[in-house]
C-alpha cells in the first residue's frame, strides 16, 4: 500500500500535522507502506519547503506538485487530506489524519486516529470502520478541469438541500452511521 498526505509550507494546519506525519512515515515504513507528502502550491518557495522538512526531520518522499497532476488525479480538497491506497490502486481511506487540529480548534491529544485505524484494518485485511472523513485545512484550488463552464440557476438552498434532507441526512448527521455529516 501507500499513503499520500497533502501538505503545505504555509498552511497553519499542515504545519501542525507535519510532526505526526513524520512519525507515521517511520512507523509505517516497517510495514512497507511509504508515506508520500504532496504539496500542490506552485507559489510555495522550494527553500521554505526544504527548511520546513529539515526542521521536522521528515526524510520521506516529497512531491512539489506544481502542475497539480497528483492532486487532480486524487481530486484533493484540502492541505491536510490523507489517502490510503492498496497495491491494486484501490482507495481504502480518504480524509483527516486525526481529529487533533481543525479550523479554530486544537486539542491536546487526538481522540480519533482515522489514518492509523485505516492502516491497521488494511494490514489485518479488513475494511476500515471509517473509510472517509472531512479533512480540515486550507482549500486547494484545482482550477478549471478544462470543461466548459455552464451557467445555471440551481441554488443549494432551493434545489440541493431538500434532496439531501430527504435522502441523506438520516444517516449523514452527527452521531449517524455514515462517515460524515451533511446536515
């Protein structure tokens, strides 16, 4: 398998998660599961990236994805998103590393170790209990995918929200059985 972790030299949440990613990189290497860091920001300075990696002691593979090739293939959303992919290139887990840091909060120790739990399940040849979460972080703009933009009068509140309420929110809510809330 392989773990791909999005990161950024300027996003505050990415910076907070980097020491944990360094530790997990060493831990998962024992199981031949490499952890690759991917930075999708062309504007970030190579020297600042090197300095950040040196300061945290991260020695694994780092991709400065300036053309966003990897990022587009994964359809990444934030700078803290992680992906666990099996040897057949099947996505096993996508989402947050853990719940220690988020927008406007941080806790002393994480309560949920989403990626570690997914890797443990993968190693035990099980499906992870939680296969997807929302990853807090700085948004990654993948830009226009090349398709023509179509103007529409569809709005979330008038057209989409009702569909989610009628079909999804029963499970996709806090304390629901689905992996992320939609309410």
